[in-house]
C-alpha cells in the first residue's frame, strides 16, 4: 500500500499540473517545483528515516510516515495557493521518506530465507508498476470528472487501511544494538543530496556554469568531504561507508541511478509526445502508458524469482537490453507513427524497468548485517530518487537546447539526442550488471561482511552470492541458495 501511493503520486500530479496552473494562475516554474520539491525532500531524508527505523522501531517509523503522508495529502487538497501546495508537498515527501526504505527493511527482517525474500521483494516491487500504470489514468479521470484537488483525496483511505493493517500484521523490529543520533552526518547528507538535486534541477534555467549552480555543487562537494572524513571516525555513523567496499553494492547504486534516470526521462518525453504531438487527452495518454506499468507489475515478481534462483545477472542484462531497445525504437517515432508501434515500445521499456528492481534491492542488502538493513535499503531508494531527478533535469535540458519553434513542431527532432542518452544508460545498466556479478565482485561482499565482525548476522541472498559458497558472517550460501552453518 505504501509503495502504491508513493509510486502513483508523482504520475497523478503530473497529469493535474495544467489544471493546477489554471486554478492558481501559476507560472511554469511554480508547477515544476510542485514536483521537484517533493523529490528533493524525499531524497534528502531517506537515510535519516532508514537509520531512525533501525534505532527506534521499523513498524513505528513506518506508521508515522503513513500518517504524515496522509496529512500532507489532505493539506494539499485544501491548499489556497501554489506556494502552500508546494509546502504541503514537502510534508508529503517527509512522510514518504519513511515508507519505502522502512518497508524494505521490514521485508528483509521478516523473510529470512533467501528465496522467500527475493520473491517477496519481487512482489513488493511489482506494485510500483501498478501505481505507475494507474497513476495517469486515475489522475486523468479524477481531474476531468471531479477536479484536481481530488487526486490527493485518494491517498487518505489507503493510508488509513495501511496504518491499521501495519498495526495488526507487521511485527515490530529494530536493531539489536541501539545506535546514537548522528546530527553532523545527517546535516551533511541533507546538504549533499539537496544541493546536488537542486543544482541539477535548476541548472537548465540558471545555467550549468552560473554562480548558483557552481555554488551548489561546491556545497555538495564540501558535504561529501565531511561525510568521508567524519563518518568513519564515529562508532555509530549515519551511513556505513564500509558498504561501499562491496563491488555489488556500488554497482547496485550506480544501476539504480542509471535505470531510474532513463525511466524518468523516458516518461517525461513520452508524456509530452502523447499530449503535445499526438494531441491526446490526459485520460487517453494515461491509457497509452498503462501497458508500461503493467509490464513492470508483471515482470517484477518474475525477476524476484529469477534472482532467488539464478542470481541478479540475467535480470540486469535483460533490463539493460530492453531499456536500450525501447529507446532506440522511440527514436523512429513521430506524429504519424502507428499507435501499435508506440505501445510495443512502451511494453519493451516496461519489461526492462520491471526486471531491474529486484536485483537492485536484493544486491543492496545482500551480505549486510540485518541491524543495518534500513540504512542499506535507504541508500538504494535514495539512489532511485537521485536518478529520477537527474533524468528529468538532463533530458529536459537536452530537449530545451535542441528545440526550435513550438514544442509540438520541433519535439520529434529535439527529443532524439535525449533518447540516444537513454539508450546509453541502458547499456550502462547491462555493463555494470555484468561486471558486478563476477566472482571477483562477489568476493568483495564477503570481505565487507567480515568488516562488521562475527557478532552481527549478515543478510544473505543466495542468488546474489552465486555458486561460490562465499562466507558472509556466520552463514554460508550453497549453490541451491539454502543456508548452512
């Protein structure tokens, strides 16, 4: 339920932006921040939410996030101006930061068998396809029949049911050793993510070499330096830099950024194409993107089963190939292209995006102590949000720099460089996936497990460690994915 409302939220709001602008007389920049403020806050506080859940309780943090998200949705529905709407979207995002990484941490601690966990993650990730697919359709229907404020009402009953269900069915769990708060690390992390995302979002307008952009990147670099110097000296750091000694972990972060940058950029381009070039209504455009979301829904659990039995390599190679293929197919699309061809292109991209989620999440938590599962999962979710922000900002910048005349007339030619970039990101997913699933890479994960000592059980996923039988903590994984002492 939490993943569904968070996944659906962005696409629902995108459909409603023209109506919001008309209602408030808002400029385009204000409408852009209706989306971007949510992304900046969400990306900035994911790690705080993950570590807080490990410390004070995952179910408690999860339920708090649901309540905040629901309250933010209600406030958005009664916003008197676009400025207040942006502020209320930030409340939504702060609650949303407590949902996905904490939910993943709950799954990691409830499903202790590697195959069961991989399949559970696959089913959980498949819900994102449902949210993505239904978002434009639900948004189009509500905006046309009820009004834009109704898009925020739909979150409230889901939140109420989820809060009650979490209290009834989700066991409370936390780290066996409480961790102290790390205010310096948290401030540095917020400064790093917020300044970097803000710089990338605003650079197409302010200029990549403007004083604002360079100052923000300098702030991000300073915050990164603080993390690299300060965090290793703490007994209880906000984020364990030892995670990044694992080649598969680093690869999963890079793949998350590349795949979600391509996904966000692809959706951004095709939303404009369907409505501006083909002249479809929001409801009709939502129906056209439905096959993409359905493919994510269908292939995510399949990928979870494959990861649990054969490891992440097949899913990552297929994901990269399908993302690249879909982008190259989209290069040939123009105003007169048959709709069937367009839908096949969306199906191909949906398959690629569907199979990439399970290996990213599994690899992120594989070999890491269960007491750090919340932070490890939050890193993966933060990587997705950073990728989403980069995808929209960079693709939008490319589109603006190549377009001539009206958007409807020049869109097809202007979008092609961006589509070639998306195809390159697909190749990067496949290439990084191939490198980080080798025996050499898997051995680096085993070394990371030893860095945490023998007193903490490692989170193991048979498919992620392959058939090398490497030892993680006190658990060894055999070729069938079963645990043995």
